[in-house]
């Protein structure tokens, strides 16, 4: 399936780019690895979350990277609450 969704980057400092499910997949795998999730389980989680994010994206021609982060974290929480928390907190300074 080919989605033609424009992603508006954080604070519009960079140009928009097309949604890339592989980029999202890598970020989910990375956060799962950070919380020591077994590789096979991380793959299963990533596939399930991406499927739900794509379903959400289908009716939207443009979204922000923050929108994608929020929706991904919400769905990730169903499978791994600790990974979801880290995913939500990425790039937030305290």
C-alpha cells in the first residue's frame, strides 16, 4: 500500500516529507530495544502499531510529526507501556 501523506516536521523548521512506514518501524524497534524487549516481540509490536497508525492516516492528506508520535504512543501503550512512555518522552526536555 502506498500512502501519499505529507508530514509537517516539528515547528515547521524543515520541509514536509512523505510518510515513511519504515522510518516509523525503526523508531518503534529502537524504543522497544531500549527497554530490552526481545527482537521477535519488538517486530510483532512494530508491525501491529504501524498497521493501526496507517489505518488512522488513511483519511488524512497531511499530519504533523507530533500527530504521528502521539498516535503511535497511544497504540504502542496497548502492547508495551514502558516503551510507550519512552516514545512519548523522546526529545522532551525537562
